[in-house]
C-alpha cells in the first residue's frame, strides 16, 4: 500500500530525546505515586487485603465538539454517534454561536423543539445529555466578531453602544441558564484575526473594547468556579510568535480574568496535511513542544481546544497517515505539563463546517464506523493511559504502592471472604485510604 508518511516525518518523531521527553512527561505529569491504605471502621490498618483497581475516568480532559448530537435523520446514525463519542471522551464542547442560537432577537433556540439547524443543535437537550454522561462541558463561544459564524444578522451595525449592551445581555442570559452546569467557557474567540492587523472580519458594529467587555461581563455573571478561557489559532504553534502573549497581557492589564488559554490546531486542506507527512515543514514536533514551552510564562493551563487532522487522501493510505499523525500529536500534547485538555473538532467525516468539509477529518466515517485514527486514540485513552491492577496484596501496614494514571477509580477489596467496592480519586502523590465497613 502506498504510504504518505515519509522518513523525513518519521525521523523527526522518532528522535530519542523527543521520545524520552514525551515518555517522561507522561509518567511525571499524568501519573501519581499512590499508597492505597486499607483500614477498618476504627481506623486500624488491615494487612493482607486483596486489592484490585479499575480506572473509570481520566483527570485529563479528552473531548470533541458535539455539534451533531441528534443531528441526523437516521436514528441509527445518531445512536452510533453517541456511542462512539462516549467511547473516547469525557468532555464536550457545546455550540452556543450567537448567530444561530438567537436567529431572532429575544427568541433563543434553547428548547428541544426549536428549529433544527445543521451543526447547531438546541442547547438544552445537548447540555442534558452531557450531564447524564458526566461530561465536562465547554460553552463555545460567548463573544466573537465573526460575521459568518457568530454575529447575528439582526444586530445593528451603526450603534456600538447598543451592541455592547446586547453582548452583555447575551452573556448574562447564558450564565443564568447554564452557569451552574457548564464548567468552562470560551469567553473570547479568535480575536487575533484582527488584533494588531487591519480588521479581518470587517466592521460588525462591535464596540472597540468588546474583548475586555466579554471578560468583564463573564466574570460578573458566571460563578467563581467557572473556567474563563480565551481561544485562538493564528500562529499558535510558531514558537517565535508573541502576538497571543501580547493580547493576553493587554487583557489582563485591563482587568480580565483569564483562567486558561486555548490553542487551536486546524489543517483544513489536503496539501497542508501532505506537508506534515511528507517533509515535516508544518507542525514539526520541535515547534509544537517549543510553542508550549513558550506559553509557560503565562502561568495558565493550556487547552488544545480545536483539532483538525484530516486524511491527506480519501483512501486507505490517507486514513493510515491521519492515524499516525493523530497518535504522535496526542502523545506530545498529553506529555506536556501545561496542557490540561485536548479537543478533537469534528468527530465524523462530513461533519465539518461548510468550506472545511472538503477533507475527511473525522475519527469515524460517514456511517460512523471507527477509522484508524479512532482506533489509535482508543488505544491511547482507554488502554495505554489507563491503569488497571488486579489482586495486589496489602502489606503488613495494610497498604500497597503503585504508580497510576490520575483519575477516578473503582477499588475492589477482598478479605476474609468478604468483598467491598469503593470509589477513589487518585489525583496526586500521596495516600488514598479505603475504609472497610
């Protein structure tokens, strides 16, 4: 079979120093050294207990957008979409684009019986589904000056003060409805398209300070535990680029509370993907790692917030190339201490936005069958990066020591013919105490 992944690509990613850093980073930052201690009801240690652990959830957030949840006419496709989604992900990005969420002023499409719009499902049933499956929810996006995807057609273009009031009203309404259930918010999206450049999107009637307005209103309206994020992509993975730092510093100086920084990573063209696979001139591992290192001075978590890694060709060789690049980039991102989440953008082929859907960029095909990239992530997320331990025997101090991936666990204890099941969270080096009844 023809292959698109050349030796030039493989040599960059097989570099021993790089692989050592990735392996060490995963072990150091994604795992913890834990003593599981068994005690009885009076607090006395219980030696000899047989302990088995099964990880049920990652601390790290693996997600995708769920823009096509319930979006197909075929119930079978909808069911398979949900099943594939939940097989990989513990987080979800929910579409809250103003243009389609509020197509008519004062009549937002929250309810399940709202008008159907492709890739923009009503928010209430999507939020409910995420909560039923204990997904960490990201609201995307509160403020963006993009006329194609965000700015409502009815918004006035000649009254900036009125637009500012409408932006504030929208933020307050979304906060009132979802503030207690949505954990993360993309408060400001893609400001770099115009920051320090001639306005890329044209004059949408937004006030000049719409960026700081977004954070000021979000901080006032959302609960203090909400994560307020900024999200962008321009030159994000160029280690020499400082424009994003400058934008964030400018906002912080003006009083913005920015809790986390989103970095997008989109390749929407076959040629761009071929450049990655062929000669390593785009998205080289040294650039990816170098960019993340440079963001350390922001002292904020990084969310790899939107990923498009397509097939370079619509055949088996293209599917293989997508899987190899996906595996390599996820390993690098997962290994870096600054990164807290990774979000694939479009789960299914044909599910991208118009203009971005000319390539096959899904993890599942149009019939929602898993592709090689899906299998690669399944191996990483559900096998390589999950801890299962069977029949460990507590020592004379009533404990066992192990290194485990951070997250939630089912702990099963057997002693003296009894079996007890407990839940535990392993999030840092230390002791986890399990108490017998």
